[in-house]
C-alpha cells in the first residue's frame, strides 16, 4: 500500500497475534490491533482507515476512543463534490454501526458517529438511529446535514431545457469540488422547478406535482457530469419492445409513424408512450407499468444512450416479518421501491396536507369550544405549596382510595360493576379539603369540576340553571350539568355544602347509590344521566358552621351513602401523624426552613425528630448542611413545635365547641380556628432570633387579628383563647366568668315574651337564683373573715346596710322584704357575723 506495509505477527511463545503497520518512508512502526477485523485503503493512496481511526502515508495517525470491537467494513459512500468519503463499519452481533467521514483536502477524519442505523436523503440530510436498552415510548433520531446524497427516480425535462440546465449545474458541481457546499442552493433548485413546470404546462406529458422532486433530481444528477441512470427493468422493456417490433415486422411502420410527428417533441413522446403502453399490455401483469415513462424516454433517445445502466434491483421480498399489517402476508412483504416512493410522495403531498388541515381545523374548533365551556378552569392544578405529608400517605390516602375504588372501580378482572358511594369531607376552613382532592384528581387524571356552594346559595332547590335567582348561581349549575354531560373521567366536587339547601342535596341521592343516575338540565333540555360503570367520583365538602353560626344539614339518605371523614379531627391511633402534619405543611411557609424542604423531605423529618428528642442518635441527613444550618433549623423547628401545640389546643376546642348543641352550652361557642392556614401564617413570621416572649406575642397578635372578624363575639373568643393558653390575667379571668354567667342567663331566657306571665315568673326566678349566688359569695367572704382573729374590743354583731347606704334608725326597723335583699342589684353584705347568727 504505497509506503505502508501491514503486518500480522505472532511473537515467539505469545498466543495473541499483533497487527502492525510499517511506514517505509518514515521508518516507524505502529501497532494497530483494530485492523484485525477491517482495514480499507483511502482514496488517492492517502493511507488506510479502520473502525476507530486512520493512518496516512505522511505518518499522521489518529485513534479514537470507542468500546466497540469486532467491526467489519460495510460500505463506502462518496460525496458528489469528490472530496468527502463516508466509511461505514458494522458489528454483526450487536447491530452497531460506526460512521467515519474522511476529507480528501484536509486529510482528516471527523469524530466517529456510533449508531444502530442511518439513512441518507436526496437533500444531503442524514438520520441517525440509536436503540435503547429498555423499551421506550419515544426514540431519539439525530438529524444532520452532510455532503452525501441518496438516489431518487424522477422524470427528465425535454432537450431544450437540458442544455441550459447542464451548463449551470456542471459549473456548480466543479465549484463544489473546491469549496464545500451545505446542500443544494435554493435559487438553483427553484429555477429548475420553474423550467420543469413550464415544460409540463406546455407539453402536458407529466403531472405537475412531480416538478419539485424532478428539480432536486436534476440538481444532483447533472452537476456530477455523469449519464442519467437507467433501471434494468426499463432497459429490458426497451429491448423487448424492439425485439417485439422486429418479430412482428413492425419496425418500419413504427419509424414511419414516428417520422410523421417528429417535428414536435411532445407529440413524439406521447406517441412513443402509446406504442410502449401497447407492448406492456401484451406482457404478463407485473411491474412494467411503473417503468413505462422511463422506457419511452429510452425509446425516444435510442439504444446507444443506455450507458448509465444501474444493475440493481428495486424490488425485494422481505421475509420473517411479524405484525397484522395488510401488506404482510404470511410473514412476507413485497417491497417495490418505485411504488413505495410514489406512495410516499402521494402521502406527503396529499394525505399529510389534508391531515394537517384537519388537525388545524380540529384544534381551532376544540379551542373555541374550550373557551366557551371554560375547560381550563376545570383542570386540576396542584398548589406549589402542597405538601404530601405522612398524614396524607398513611391516613387520608387509604381512606380516600377505598372510597374512590367504590366510586370509579379498580383495574383488573375483579373490577366492581356496582359502582356507588360518596366521599364527604367535613372540617373547619383551612384544613386542605379542596387542595387534597385537587391533588387526587390531578394524579388520577380526572377533570376537577368544582362547584361553589355559596354562589348557589340556599334559595336554589333545583338543578335547572334557568331557575337560578342570579347569574352566579346559574353558572355554577351549568358547570354541574356540564360534569353530568361529560359523563366520564370527572370528579364532581361540591364545596361548602353548608350553604346549600338540603332539598338540592337530595337530588344526589340516586347518583350516590348503585343506580348511579341523576336528572339534569343541559342547554335547556332535561336529561337523565346514567353514570354506571363510568369513571365519575362525587365528593362533597363542608364546614361545621355557616355564616350565621348554624350547623349545616345533610339529608339522612345521602349521608347514609357517604364515607364521612373530619380532616380537622385527630383520628384515633394517628395522633402523631396529625400533629406532625402541622409542621410538615408549615415548613414551606418559613423562608429558612423552606430551603430544607426544597432539598429533601426526609431531612425535614430528621429535623423534627431532632427538635423533639434533642439527640442526633440514629438521625442521618441526605443533604449536606453545616453545623450552623442544622442548629438554625432545629431552633426554628422547636419554636414551630411551640406554635403547633397552641394551634392544636385551639383546634380541639373548636371541634369540641362545633359538635356541641346550643341547648347544652355552658359558654359562648368558640369560633377561633386551629387549621393549617393558621399554622402557616404564624410560621412565616417566626425567626430563629425570637425569644419565648416574642413568640408568645406573635401567637397572641395573630389570634387577636383573627378575632376581629367575629365582631360581637370578639371579646368572648379572645378570653377563651387566653384561658386555653393559660395567659389570662385576673381581670380577664373574672370577666370571662361574668360572660359565661350572662350567657347561661340569656340561654335560659331565650325566646321569652314580656307580656307572657310565665316568662315574667321565669325572669323573677332567674333573678332570685342570681341573688342566692351573690349571698353564697358573701357567705364565703364572711367565713373567711370570721376565721381571722378579732380584736378584743370587737363584739359580734349584725349590720345590714340598705341600698341607700345609711344605717337603720333606733326605732323599730321597717320590714324590708326578702325580695329587696335577694336581687342581683342588692349591695347587702354581712360583716363580722358568725354562721349561726347569719342563719338566724
């Protein structure tokens, strides 16, 4: 190989053969084991190339890093510009390819391209395919521009245009041998296409749809300064036609008919094609019709112009195929390149534009309908602050999952057919009922149809939007009926049902049992919706109090069909998860702890445990934190634990008060809440530098602000809150006792009428009771005083002071009357009297 000598040597007592390349000119030896499998000579005797590198006569050597071995030479593809050559190596066992591109001018090889297959297209684009170790839904295809082109078969223009085309493109081809080109210039191809279209319009010999591809074919074919390619099938038709004429002694008649129209190219070509078509009809049915125009062109040009014959078949039977495609018969598919390309062009030119137009029209109609129905509003969107805590995973998820399994069924052969049920979530505001269900809908891929209860109101008793008293209620009812109309893949979520009329809720009874039916109104027409077997979930959520302070009411027959859970209550045996959920949710609200949550949820639990136990035994962190960061996290978590304990006491009192009937209350209802929302609002204000007093002040200030919205109940709720947190002063404790007494009195007198004698008696008895209560206090005070030692001059005596404050005269006192003493306004009190004297 010129100056290179390739050697295969097995040294003495060595089992492995060495492969060497000796450069006689450079007097150097290179060991290149890769040439064992393949070694190909580069053009113009430049050197050799192998699967992972090359060695030139000049001594230049390059070896690329690759893990593939055992690759054999597959093929070489030259570029039209004459300076680039593509070498393809193949590994038969793994199906891997290595592509190396050598440039004759630069004498370099580009970085090898590994692939599992590649394709070259007419415009020089190359597609690389790479397989994945595991089955994938999507596969990556790498597209790139190369100087190499494939082959296309198209019709040629007439001789008048050929001279002009050849002159321009051959000059361009010569230029590209010196300067690399990046694909066909658009101006050249466009000029060719215009000439071809003009030719087709003038002669009407071909379909105008071929103009574009014919232009690209001419660009690559003519600039290579080579003869036009001729298929063996067309050449065989041409020779068979001539032999047929000779055998039938019609050669002279054929030439005479041709001479009659030879002054016009179009007429000549059309006549020759008719003769050739007649010959094709005499042959057995096959692929001859595919080569009719090409054989006619050969007939017009003459047999001496068939030097560009390409001896390659374009039809092949593919065997061993699997699949149910209509073209596969018993594992075999007959592939004809020309027919396949024609079908592909028809698909690209006709089917694809129609499909794209259909898709665009469909998208336009869908978007229009989406805007009209406001479907974007019904898409489940999970809050970025949503925390999937342990309470959700260990408690709520199993409960909700069991209910939804009854409603929408489960996968598999054991899928229930008697789908039924209702999920009813009850809790004070701020416990994440809506957020939790929106998350569930998102994960299940359900449309989240949220219906706003307050917007509908108590006046609505029917599902007909036309009967709604206002536009807000009408829109919510339309959304509800739209959910029925969807009929599948939807979660119907009725929020704040305490604002709804029980008569309206009764409409859902049949929807939540095995019938799974409901009567609705869609676009003014009554409909009966049968949702049996459909992926439809019904969820309702409510708060213990309405805006007027009354408990909401739900029909018994509906509640009997519901699985009811109170998200604000501590579930038995799950107190730790419930308490921990306050901290887990609040972490994202605190600017410092949010950094911890964004790194690892596991580390959040580690910090909570460290803050609660005070020891790092058995605690490991996933992230890397400095000791200062950990100390700050723990300090903040301890402060949040203190806040959480207060929130929990408030939550327990709120739940206890909400569950108590008004007739049995001994104090005003407690309306301050201990929800996640309260915890998060306080957590965002907590910093590591705050002391205990500042934390306490922050909590007190938060609930002071919350109580302002209760207007007339502000004072009582704040005093109760201070009692819960053991922060009441003596005056505040006394005031709270007075409020409870007054509350009980008002509860006793509630509903009385001043004109009703019985009511007056009740009021007098109440006043009498309060007087006795006052005497009890005075007695207790007197007993305390009696217990103290008296001065010697002091004598036991009884002194009664009248309301005016003056002592009785020496004359016989008037009969004061017990009613003047035993009233709530009496200021009588006993001084220095023994218990026996007071009784007398």
